C-alpha cells in the first residue's frame, strides 16, 4: 500500500475517533445546597423586623431551594458514568456500509410536559391533582388550585432496579386558602423523553405529607432508597414543626413506602421549665440587615444541633452551621415566662458567631426571637446573659473591652428594651 493511501486511511480513522468521542456528553456534577428552613404561613412569607416581626423561611415548602431556572441538566445521584470506549485503531479496515447515527434521547423537560398524575396524598380535595395535567413553564391550573413542578432541579437516580434511570423533582399545590403542600415526585423517562409518574415519594405511616427540606443537599439516593430531611407532619397554617429527622423511602410493589428512619415525631412540653433545651427542637430566629429575617429549625442532641442558613442574601446558597446552646434562663414578665439563651453558630470554615434568643410558646415548638447578635452594634462576642432583679444583664465584648448591657424584657414575645450601657 502506498504512503499516500496509508495516510488517507489513517486520517479517516482519526476523524471517526474524534467524532465518536465527542458524542459522549460529560456527566453533570452534583450541585451544592443549602434546614432552612423557609416556611410560608397562609401561603405568604411573613416578615419581621429586628424588633420582632418575623418572616418565615422554611426549608420545606419553600424551603426549599429555589433553582432559578429549571432547564439545567438533571443532577446525578450515585457514581459517575463509565469511561467511554476507545475509538477504532489505525489497523482497522473501513467498511462501505453506512454507519447508523447515534441515538440521542431527548432531554426531559419536567416544566413543560403533560403528566397523568395520581391523587395528591391526603389533600386531593384541596388540590385536584389527579388526572392529565399540562404544565407550561412549571405551572398547571386545576379546578381548585395551581400546581407547580420542577422547583427542585431534577435529580437522576435508579429507583426501581430496572434499566433506565428515573427523575426526582418537587411538585407543590397552592389553593386560595392556606393549603400549600410540597411533595417529591418520581418520574420514569421513556427513550423518547416522555415522562410517566411513578408516584409521590414521601409516604410514612404517621403522615402522607411532611414539612421537609426539598433541596439537593438534603436529598440523597443510594441503592434505590431516597433519603431526605423532614421536620414534622405538614400543617396548613402556623409555624413550622421542628423535630429534624432523616427518613428513607423505597419503591416496592408499585408505590413508595418508608423503609428506614424514625416513624413518629416528638413534641416538647408546653411548660418551658420542663423542656430540656439541650435535647429538643426549637425555632431559631435570624435577623437580616434589611430588617427581614428567617426561622430555622434546630434539633439539639446533647446541646448541639445544625441548620442550613442563608448568608444575608436569600438568593444565594446556604451555609451549613453547627449550633450549640448555652444555659437557659427564665424571667418572670408581666404576661408570662420569658425564656432566653445564647446560641453559638460555627460555619465549616471555623467562623463563629453568636445570638441571644428569647423563646416563647407559639405552636408546638419554642419560637425564638433574636435580641442581640455578634457582629452587630459593635459586639464581637456574647459571653453570657443572666437575670438580676428586674433586669437581664448581658456580658458582651466590644472594641472597648468587656461590657455589661442591661435589658428589660417588656413581656412574652415583646422586644427587649436596653436600659443602660
């Protein structure tokens, strides 16, 4: 064979090899998150100023993680895809037959699709989700509510043990009242990209719907079991529940069922003096610089808990903090018992901040209100807070050294008044 012909064949196979390799799309990586815990009350976020009006941001219905554009590639759960096979070698001989084109599966767009949905668990009368629903830009209108799909960018995982992956995403129901549950929906993807619902994932013996953190950071899939962080039984009004648990769900006999994790939620005593704040769930209030704020569920074990907290800008990712609670003190106000403690927050980078919280009874779990936070008002550290007579004395550190600031709680749930410096 002449050198010219040999070079021609070699060049042809080099081009074929490059074409084949370029047909393998890179596997998208898993995105980062952030127990908040965002929460809606009567379908609206409630703001609070530093003096006391609280906005709720619960990592569940909301709380979740808003994807800001849901047409991105799905998240992959599990190991990376295998390495693409090597292209043909230079010693192979070309064949005259036509090479069939590579079959490309159309991307599944969960926000623009038609689905034959099952009934919304426990709330079908309020949501009217059952039946064929056409979603346009993530929205579909029913007789009684609006359905929203795809706020969680789809997570790809093997859920049923048969060839072909499935998708996990969120679907929520919003009616004119205070009903706004969110569920995790599993979808089967056909070779042509058509989507078929497998069912709603969250399904426990004690509740069909949960207040949960529907975010990529809080959802994992391993060996077909979907695990996510949940906080309590879904309720249509009031503050969010706060008994942080991880529950697992598997697909068996055509439906998802709980396969591991706790099967009931705990509620603390209504008498704060009987609550062990080192081993309970409570809501921590965090004030933002713009006067708004967020509530985060913290469930402590031996004095330590955790929460994924927005860093100033709620459009950005959350940071996972470990939280420890100091001594809990009590103050007898005119209208009841004021309970307070210093919480210390530590970020993954080791950055430490503190907040003095006043707790009150409102709902099933102690509701925290921020009184003072390090990094504000010139305070670098909060050492302690103690009752002295009719005042609460807070020992702080500033650029001028250690100081004792005195506060007078005006009442249960009321702003504290600083009376001396």
